[in-house]
C-alpha cells in the first residue's frame, strides 16, 4: 500500500505577501475584512510576548477593511495596496494620534494631519491598524524605551529586535500582515530587518517625502519579500511638497525590478573602517552572498570601508548636541523621564564647543565624498548590516555603553550621510537559526537597481527557515 501524498501546507492569510493578498482580492478568494480578522487574531497570540504595537485599533481598522471589501466586490480598488494591512512607526504622524517618539518625556499632542508616508498609504486604501514601538527619540538600535514596553524579537524572545524601527521589525517577523513602515537615519530600518530576517529599503534621501525632513532621515518599507518592498514604494514615493528635500516626481516602474547580476561590478566590504569587529557568523553569511553573486556572473572585488574613527566620533558629537538641544528645553522633571542611557549620552553634548559640533557635522560631507569616490569604480557594494548576530533584549545597544553608542552602525550610517539607497535582506542564519542580514548599496538614486539586485539574491540564497510562531503557553 502506497503512502498518501502529504497535504500541501496552507499559508495563513496573515502570512501572505501583499502581492498574494491583492491577487486573492482580485480573484475574490477572500476579502480585506477576512484578512484583517486573521491578523487581529494573530496579534492576540503574539503581542503579549513581543510588545510590538502602539495604538492598536482593531475596530477602526475593521471599518477601513469593510470599505475596502466593498470596493473590491465592485471591482473598484483605489490602488495596488487597497485592503492590505500595514503598521506605521510611532514617529510618523497619523492624524488625531499623539507622537511620543518612544519617550516618556514627550508631551502627548494629537497630530493635526498625516505625515506624507502615512497620507500616501491611507489614500491607497491600506489598512493602518496600529502604530509600532520605537526607543527614545529614535536614537537607539533597540527595543528599549521609556514610553513603550520592552519590544522583543520573535526569533528569540531573549534577544533584541533592533531599532529604532523596533516594533516594525518584530511585527514583520511575527506576521502582523505583510507591510510595515519605518524610518532610518543611521540604520533604523536595516538593523531591525537584519536581526528579524526581513527586507528593508533605506531609499535615497528624498525618494520618499517625509515630515519633518532632516539630514539623512528617510522612511522606508519593511517587508518579508523584495516584491512587497517594491509594491510599497509605488505608493510611498509619490510627491509631497511638505518635504523641501524630496526628489522631483518620477515615473519609476517599481514593479519592474528584475535585474541580472551578470557583469555587474560589486564591491565586497567586510571591514567598515571603524566600529565593532565583525563576528565570524556574519562574515561567513556575507562572503557566501558574494560567492552567490559571483556564481551568477557578477565581478566581485573586496574593498576597504569608507568610514574612519574621526567620522564616526564626529557624528556622535553632532547627534549628542542635537538631542541635548531638544532635551535642554524641557523642565528638569520632564527631562528626567527620558531613558537614562539616552539622557547620559545626550548630556555630554552640553560640554561640546561649537567647533566640535560643526566638525562633527562636517563628517557627513567627508562620508559623502568617500562614497562618491567608491561608486566611481563599482555599481553596487555588499556588506554586513550589523557586525553582531544579536544582543540581549534588555540592552540599549550591542555594547550597551553610552560612551560608545555607535560602534554597531558603522556599516549602515555612511549611506544615510551619503544619501545612497541601501537595503537589508536576510542572507542566512547562525548555528542556532537566528537570521543574519546582508546589505546591498547602490549609487545615489539607483533605488530600483538595489531592489533588482536584492530580487536576484532572493533566487540565489537558498531555502529560508520557517517564520517564528507564537509561544504555546
């Protein structure tokens, strides 16, 4: 007697990609309302363990999902994201909701209007069912916050999800729907994506309009697949005049991101030039990624990092002074509510001279010049995202020392300052099955090419481990 063929595993609706959800809506296999109910049920199973969400609003989301369901039944969706669940990071303004910036020292005042990325998603009919957590003022690569509960990593609850888009990273890995929106000024979508096994694109500066704009600050998609990141960019990249640094409206076809690595010149950057030493498991994953590109016809050459100790310390000085400027305007009682790690780090900014701060800011121009020189020779660069595989959930940063706060961002922060598009994609795992990200960086404005190289890598990297499931207790 022959054994019966195993039943094909059915993917839960909350685990489907945005691409597959839209196909299902179009074929009337299921509705946005049905998908949302599965997401809500899944959130209930996971959220007590990972604490990824802020302002979770299932009833408000149900009304949005019902309107989307009605549109799909009539065959009149408003966009390619109509009815797709999405989370929004705490610091991206959503009308009528406060923006705590992850800190108990911030007064809770309702936003008057949506920030550009939230506005585009709302206009597109996406179901924004919750905000996500972040650390104080977005100045940590951690799930630790004085306002939000401690956010944990679904792959291992004793580990950190990273930050500052910490809740977005945890929500993406846990399967709170397919789309998550974060922000990045030094690695804040890429680092949690690396530690949570996701895809995250830090676009070229200005590609996604944002408010308030700032040097190096971008908003970007955090998803499980490259195709979903590209789908989000179709909406996020639409123009908004509130951002004076935004790029002109473009006709990029974000869905046409297939790209062959053949004859592409790739620089392999294993040494950032400063920061923490690279752990062996991370090195192995990135080297294997380089070999995979080489096997597909790319020309891979090892290159030196562009960051120096002086540059990294300069950025540290500038950002300390910048945050202390904000904290110094608070009353002592309000200031005392800030996470002690952040308070101690920023307070040192008060002792810096004006020359120190300007010299620190000028590091951004030095980084920009070094990046431009590098990309005269290469089409793309691949590197680690983080030098470490993971770190404890309770830590503010891998080293956990406010006197050495940025040792872990040496691979990510240069591309914010140089304005290059950079993407994190899962490259492999350590011996315990914990994800390790690979970073793909392109020339300024070549966001589509970076997505194309990431799409090629998805086909090259081999089988992926199943996503984490909620604890049974």
